[in-house]
């Protein structure tokens, strides 16, 4: 249960490589600015595996309740993200910024939330490739599990998306994924979508533009 006023409640890394393995990040907070409730990576390509991120929060008008990525391309595998929050803005668990190219293999996102885009993931001007995993009960205003903005291509395979909701307001939309204007493509392969819903329209998916 660590906290910081600026980025990375527990860990801030810049211009470096390294690995985080079999670790738990629980109850960390970014309180005021720049985001990343537990970790903020800038120009770094860490290997993050077999970790648990639970109840991490950013209260900043920024992104990434658990992890914020700025020009970083980590490998994230076999991790669980549970009840992380971005209370003011977007990306309840992870924010993926411009010029990032992370890989996601066999991760689970459960009951994460944000105020605006992407209860679990918010992707901005970067491509998202997600292979094997679970999105369960995440919620936000736009895109209960995933929200995007800017030039983004999405590839999702072997995923279960269950009970995610866009429910923050009466006009919330896209229970699972909200693809905002600028999206260049989206592909979904061998995945299961069950019980996702929104307060307004598009219980599963919305492409805007």
C-alpha cells in the first residue's frame, strides 16, 4: 500500500529494461497527477509475468489505475488485474499510450473500473494485441472493458468477455469495447462474449467513425 503524488504509486521506471515476476501490487495509489496507481513505465520494455494487481487506484485526472505505459512496450503475461480504478478519467487497470506496443498473453481483468473510457484497458494511438484471457465484470462510461481513442488497430483472440458493462450514466454505451473515431481495424478470433450490456446502446461493441 504505497502512494505517490505523481506517476507510479509503487514504481516509476524510465529508459530501462527489467523484469517483474511473481509479485503482488495491492492498494497502491497515485493521488494527484500523471496516473499509474501502481506502476508507470516510460520508454521502457519490462517483462511482467505471474503478477497480481489488486485495488490499485489513480485519483488523478489521468490514466491507468494499475499500470500506465508511455512509449513503452512491455510483455505482460499470466497476470491478474482485480478491482483497480481510474476514478476521474480512463483505463481502470492499464493505459496504453502513443508509440507503445505491449504484448498480452493469458491475463485476466476482473471488476476494474474507470470514469470515462475502458474499465480495464484504455488505448490511445497505439495498437492492441491480446491473446488468451478473461474480461469479467469490468465497467465504465464508454467501453465496459476496453476503450480506444485515436489511430488504433485491435486484434483479440481466444478471449472470454463476460458481464462487462457500460453503466456510468444513462447514455453509456458499448458493454465490452468502444472503438472511438480513428480506429484503423478490429479483428476478433475464437472468442466468447456473454452477458455484456450498456445503459444505452451497443451492449457488446461500438465503432464510432
